[in-house]
């Protein structure tokens, strides 16, 4: 009898496990179907489709929000019958602008007035050059953050250039995805659809909803460091299966102490790990007070506590066509998160030709995720690891110094098709690396790499 009961329990457990596996497989299949459908639609839009009035939809995004809004705007126009051309500012030519009587511009501003990476080629090639756009109608949505003095400065610069070319412009500035401004943009796009096609615009697709996640574990990675404490945070969904994401993607969250201002964090791992990982540094503001979000994540929220997270695709930093290229991965601080996700994804594919150049303060206290990095190196899953220590007593330096010392190797990797990914602080590290790459490779060749998707940055 005991044997029969045990067999029944085992059978029930196996049936439950099978049902769970089937549920997870079904969720994963539906996500793949949605992703494939989205890719097909984006390819159609980028190629230019439809037989109605021609509309150019241009975007310049750093973290993916502007690109996502541009894609959705293009979809609404396309469904109404417009001949839509969806392009990043990096790709736009004078001929593209002249070919369309109407355009939508969704452009982000980075930091204090900087153009995002997807606009740098446009800035150099077109922004200060004359182009007669008399009779052209342009709507500009500028994304920014009111905490910066130069709020939406790049979007305002684009709008001023369009006006100088005699285009008729309408302008909206939006801070942190403000709902009221977003509604006004949707109304403006709907009004354009009505005027061009006589049809009502389709309903807008809402972003993926937030889900509650549980902080499963928090581990400090740099005890004794002179810098801010860095923590590795493991999250699991409060309910349901772990969703899938691609390496390079982000999570957006609002903390309890500042619910109106979402923050983006690079995901540090891949979904096959069974959890979602973030690297967070406990930061301090210029006035000495702790950063609201980092302080809450690092010390305020207890293990087992819940927080709403939203996964965000970050196409500008995904592997994409670089999945099987050699990779040069460059970063500092918690920028290691986005780089590690790529290494994990490529290790799972059996790729080993990746070179990590990473900077922190001191080897004794700041060797973040050292055990994992050394394991990849020992197993041949990481071709090379170079680290720079800015506070090392004997050999202080930064990542740009490592790259300068390895200039020959860097050029050799690029010549055999390598892509370059940079993740970390915009001020200091990313600027210095960009300047060095331009010195070593040349500005035009580096811009060409960016246009090919072989030079990508996730900087903040």
C-alpha cells in the first residue's frame, strides 16, 4: 500500500512538472511568435511600404524608448495606408527628406544636451548644412529629463534646424515618458493620419505591463572599496514563469521614494540563469545625500521584498547581426552588467572570441564578478581579459590606456570583423574611449562601424 501511495505521489509530481514545463514552453512560444511578427513588421517599415502619402519617421534613441515610440508611430501610419519610411537619424540623407512631404521625429537627448549615438552621423553630415524644405511638415517629439539644465536640447536643435530649412514644425518636449505629453503626441499622429488618409488612426499598442518581482538575493561585490558599494541583485517573478529577454536589454523601475521617475538598469545575465540580475552601485549626489533609487535598491528594500519591473528591449545594444562576430567589450563600473550579459549569451552559443577591457578602482576590493570572469578565461570562453585600476599604487590607469597599449591588437580585431560594445559612464570613460577609437581607427571608419551596427554604446 505504501508503495502504491508513493507511486501515486511520484506520478502526480511528474504530471505537475510536465504541466509546468508545457506552460513555460507555451509562454516562450508566444513570445517568439510576437518577436518574429514584430521583426517582420519592422523590416517592412524600414524598407518603405504602403501606397498612400509618403511619411518619414525618424528616430534617435540611446536606451530604446525613442525608437520604440517611433516604431509604434510608424505602425499607426502604415496601418492607415501611408507609405512609411522608418529610419534612424544615422541613416537619413537629404534625398530621404526631399522625397517626403511629411515627417515625424522622435529624438532623445543624452545628459546635458548631447545627441544620442544614433544621431552622431546626422549631426556631422546634415545638421549644420542648408536644405530647402519649404512646404515640408515636421512633427518633433523630444525626449529628455527635466532634472537636466539642457532639457531636450538636442530635440530643440533638430526642430530649429528644420525651421531654418523653411519646414513647418510642431514641437513637443516630454520628460520621463510623461503621460499627458504622450497623449498629445498620439493625438498629433492621429490628426496627421486623418488629414492624409481620411481614416481614424488605429489604437496604439500599449507597452508590456509591469510585473511584480521578488528580490531573491543581494550580494555586495566590493567590500572595503573606497567607492560606492556595488551589489548584485537577483530577482524572480512573484508569480508565473520567468520571461525571456535578449542580452543588452534593460529593466525600467520606479522606487518607493521616487515613484514618478523611472530608472533604467542593464540586465546583467540571460534568462537561462533562472533569475534576472542587476548590478547597482549605491551612489551619492553632489550635495552628499544618497541617490534615491540606488539607496532603496541597495539597502532600503529587504530580501524577499517586491518591486514592479518592466522589461525593455534595447535594440541599439543587442547583439543582432554581431551575434557571431568577434566582440571587443569595453566598460567600467556597473557597466560590466551589459557586457556580462553578452558574454553569457555568446558562451551559450559556443562563441569564445570576445575580449573584455574593464576598468575599476583597485584590484584588491573592486574586481567585480572576478570568479566568473576567471572561470570564462580558464575555460577558453573569454579570449582575453584586460583590466585597468584607476587607484592602483604602482600602475594606475583607465580603459583607454589599455586600449592605447593594445592598439595593434585592437586594429587587428576590427579588421577581421569585430564589433565594439561600450557600457558604462558617459562622462570620462565613454568619451575618452570614443576619442581614442577615433585617433586609432579614424573618425569616418568609426562612423561607418556605427552605421553598420558594429559600434554600439549603452552609456549613462
